[in-house]
């Protein structure tokens, strides 16, 4: 699958030329930060803003704002809402297996991230149309399911590639900077998620689903544009081609896959519980008193 983010392409075969076509294929010989890093960090912050912003309001939308083809409220009950959220998260975290294979086998990380980001943008655009579903005579749940499917497959292509793409930028001269850049990388993820979780519930309440889903979509489009703008600054490690399958199913490859199974089983349990924060926890919070009385007046937590 995708290489470890800490593995430098310089540790692999040196038979690859430093340039494949018009792009650099081996790390730049510098002791400083690679030139593509600012593009990656800014892209990741915007992408996480878009994903977590959408996810923050999804349960509330499905229970309180979903309309049928005639414009009447047709929200799901709590059980159906939880089931939809669980299946969406399942697909989002299952499709990275597909994205990793396509990246390492055929497309390379840069192309995989760029192409599925466009799918991601289309998914956000579809969700932004939920406001006008009745005008088109379309039940909102069909628009919702199409948008979520596009988002799940888009996220699946991005998740296995971005972190490894960061590691590809570093060579032997600047490996010591990896801890610093990964600290900034994950800070950008959490900053984007934090800000979007505050903003999108406000947009949903004040301006409706079109704006609430549309603003994260605009951020995703900007993230994709920014990533494309850095194409000449990145190291583009070529895909392995048929060698990918030979390495994956070699003795060492099969041993690594077997050793990963226990880890993945426990990780699955963790995420099944954690992602209830976007479904059951939201439904529970809606039944609670969300108002905090401050000296300057009451504050309602969305």
C-alpha cells in the first residue's frame, strides 16, 4: 500500500531518474523545508474544514431540515439517522484501501489526490443543492445519498495519500525536519476541523442547508486549486506499476498484512465509538439544555 510517511524515496531504488517528464521525482537536495510543504499544509487545513464542517451538521440536517419532493419536512428518525451516519463513515474509512492501491499501482499520490479531490468538490456541490430539491421535484434524500457517496469515495482517495505525500518531499538532508512538519500538518487538520465545527451549525441555522453545505464546498474547491498550484513544487514519486503486486504479496508483504490485522480490528472498535460524536451524541445533546448563562448574557451551544 502507500509508503510510510517517514520513508524517503532516496532509500528506494536509485534507478529512477530525478525527473519524470516535467516533475521532480526525488527529494530536493536541501537542508530546509521542501518547497511544496506550504501547499500541502494549507490544502489539508481547507480539506479538513470542508469534511468536518459537513459532518458537524449532517445529523441535525437529516432530522430537522430534510425535505421531500413537495417541500415538506421528511427528516429521518433517530435510528435511521444513526444508520446513515454509520454507513457513511464506514464507506469513508473503507475506500482508502482502494485509493492506496490506485495510488501505488497506477496513478501516483499527486494524481490520486488531485483527481479524487474533484470528485470531493462535486459531492459538496450536490449537497449544496439540497435547498432547491423541491423546486426540481426531487426528494432530498436522493440528493443527500448521492452527495454523501461522492464525498465518501473522494475522502477515500485522499486519506491514504496525503500523509505519505508529505514524507515523499523529504530526503536525507532534511529528515530531521519531519517531526516539525508533521506537528504543523496535524495542527492544520485540527484547526480546520475546529473552526468548521463552530461555523457550519451557525450557517445552517441562519442561512439554511445550501450555505451550510456550500461554504465547506467552496473551501474544498480552494484546497484543490491550491494543491494544483503547487504541482511544480512537489516531489512526484512515480507509481510502482506491476511491481506493487509483487511486493504486496511477497513473503514480507504477506507477513506485514497479517501483522496489521489485529491493529486494524482494535482501530475499528475505536472509530466505531468515536464517530458516535457525530450521530448519537448529537441526538442526545439536542435533548439537553444547551444554554450557558454568562455575565454578558446567555450563550447557546449549537
